[in-house]
């Protein structure tokens, strides 16, 4: 018996179909929770960071940290490890999209249905109103679309090209769906062979390389075949030779890699610029200042120093970012209309005391300085600020944040 991977839309009877398949085939089930736990264990990353890979919501700092890409890489490694060890498995959930097509003993199935059926299922299973059900469907579909783009380079999570079979659950019962999958599972085309086993090992090798390169801050597409690893660069980079040499150096150290090939992909000629994540530098800096030209220029100057910064232009937006995202260091102006810097500092330290706040103002007094430091500011700087001084202060604040996290 082979491996089944089952991807599904929200409220398409996935749990019932998985239960029926597990009962009829005896296959052990690998849910997303199982793969996520293993990925967190292998990586040392927090479970919450791995789980965020499944969400459409992406941090504004991800372009500096590549956290989603790192999480996806470790999920691949976790699943690849199991696929090499277990040739009989039922993969259910987001992770069903991870096995590459080359592993032919994986039968890829997708459950989907029209919106009317899914809203009715939401009402039946969760007691949701039509409006609430529609919101859940839209959010779930958005999550799946974002995930599909991240791990399969495809825009449509329901595209038939991604699967061996797409089952319309609005026209198919749970029993019929399960039997349809089982029928195809007996097809010789999905039988385990020596060639398909080698492809599973290739998947594992590629995943090991991917975790290594993402661990060094890189974001490239990785595949492997018989020990030859191919790294595809999909964003424009100025010093291509230098990047290729660095990537080859990282990948070549992985046990089992016989050769490394680098190439540019279709995205290389688009406008996005390749950016390596430097984990030694501050990568989650929130700049808060109502002087737009100043703060945008400051953001650009910090970027040139490998500091990942995002700018907002008022206190209210800063507080929203604190609630919805994960900035680690804030550079904050005191004098702003509406919610001023002092109020932002108070509320930030009350709600997210782990965020280090650097005050940067052109209108502060000694009294302001004393009050800010009393409230927990990391440093108090005056405009115009020397960029080297600010960079050094940011590094020290970042080191304090990382030390706290390392200490638990």
C-alpha cells in the first residue's frame, strides 16, 4: 500500500473522509499537528512560528526575517523524514501539498465543494450563520491560497494540476469519496518502487539543504536528484556569482550532497530584489514618526546597514502593529498628533514589555527623558541623530531582546 495525501477546503468533510480512509486502509494518519510538532522539535523554533506558515497573514517583517520560508523548510524536513521511514501513511491537511510530484507512490487527492454546500456544512457542524460561514470560508481559502503559493508556486489551491484527483464533495458522499481514493490507491502507477523510494530520499536531502540555506538567511527553491542538488534563485541579485558561491558552500557541506547546481528562475527577471536575512542584525524594527520624509529616509538608511525596518506615521498605527505583529525594537518620536509618543511607550510596555523602545525626538526636555526612562525606554536620543549611533543602539536593543528570548 502507498501514501495518500489529502488536501481540503474548509467544511468539505475532510475529517470524516480521513476517518473513513484510516478505518478502511489501516494507514496511520499524519495530521498537520503531528508534522508541526516534529518540525518544531527538529528546528528548535517555537511551535507558534511553525504554525504561522499556514496563515495568510504575513508579518511586515517577513521580507527581512524569512520566517515563513524557514518554517516551510522545517515542515518539509519533518514530513520527508516520515516519508522515508514510513511507506504507508495518510497525510491530511496543509502538509499534503509538500511531497514533490516525483514521489510517485504518493496519491494526491483534494476535497472541495461549492460555497452553498460548504456554508450548509458550516451551519450543520459549527452552528454558523450564513454570513459567519462565508467569512470563515473566505479566510480559510485565503490561508490555503497563500500556503499553496509558498510551497507549490501555484496561485490556485484547487488547481487540478496539483493533484491526481479532485473530488467534488457537493456531489460525493463521504463513503463514496473514501472508496474512490482507495480504488485509485490500487493503481500500479502509485505503487512503491525502488525509483519512488529514491525520490523520497531525494526529497529528504533537498529538505536538509533547504533548512541549511534558510538557516543562513537565504530564500531559494531547492530540489535534489541522486545526490545532485539544484538551487534556484528567483529574485534579482546584483552580485550573482558571490551568492551562488555562498549557496554552494552551504549546500555542499550537507551529508549526501554529491554536487550543487545553481541557476536563476523565472522570478529573477522581475522587480523583487533578493535579500538575505541577517539574523545577527535587528530585523524587526518599527519606526514611528509623523514626519514621513524623515522616517522613510531613515528606513532606507537603516536598510543599507542590513537593519530590517518598517515605518508607520502615527501612534495609533504603532499600537495596532504592536497588537497584530511582532516588532522587537521600536524607534519612537515623542511629539505626534493624536496618540503621542509617551502614550505609545506606556501602552507598549504594558501590553508588550518585551519590545525595546528607543526614543528619538527633536523636541524633548530633560523631564521628558526622565519620564521615558522611568517608563522603561531602552534609550533616549535627540534629532538629528548620527546614523552610526542609532545603528549601534539598535544592535544593543536587539541583543537584549534576543538574550531574553534565549533565557526563556
